[in-house]
C-alpha cells in the first residue's frame, strides 16, 4: 500500500512533464529484458564445454541440470554422480568471458577452463598452467598477470563465489 501511495504522490509531482504512467511504461520497454533472465551459453560455448568434459571423463557419462542453476550440471555414470560442471560468465574490462568449472562429487575443484575470451588484452588468463593455481590454493592467493589485472580479479572473485555457492548447495542437498 505504501508503494501505491508513493507512486500516486510521484505521479502528482511530475504532472505536465510527461504523464508518469507513460514514463514508467517507456522505462520498462527500454530496459533490456535480459537483465531479468539467466545467461544462456551459445552453442559454440556448449560444444567446447562438452568436448572438455568428454576429454576429462574417459568413460561414458550423461549430464543433467541441477536445481541451483540451469547452467550447472551433474555428471552421471552408471547411476552415480561422479562430478559437477558449471558454466559461468565473468566480466572483463569491456565484455564478459565464459568459463567452465568441474567439481568432484565431494565439491573439490578439479578443472577450470576459460571457454571464450572476447577482449584484445588479458587473454593470458586462459593459460592452463596459470588456471591450475585455482586447484591448489585459495582464490585470493592466485598470482596476478601483468596486463590482465581486471580479468584476473574478476575470475578470482567469480571462482570464489562459485566455490562458496556450490559447497552451500551441496551441504543443503545432503
């Protein structure tokens, strides 16, 4: 009820400029709907992720989305969950990059891979040797890369948040 009263008060204050209702309608028409929806990976990103998963798991497997996020999957062989795979995006300086994280069934990070990096500078974060640091140390202790500071910090933050999110989900599920 307070919101309705606030809206009516604002509407009375802006009379004559542009009818307030039309302003609200125009705002929501101009506001991108994608802000309210979840990121959907491209077919190229999905194909790269599938290729990495098939290289990582030598046996036959299937994957199905988990209830936390439609871009997070459980990897199943012989009716048992052997791992989890998460497709995510993180911001770089001007764009976003896609990455894949593979977790064991006990929520230990097994592999991290940058699938698509869309900037001219900072692509060094896709180096597998550098990415392996995330497997052996906390994200905050991962070494920086000269020229890729923004992307490095962004990936460190994204992986740290993903680790926390996945562990919380796993504990609640168990």
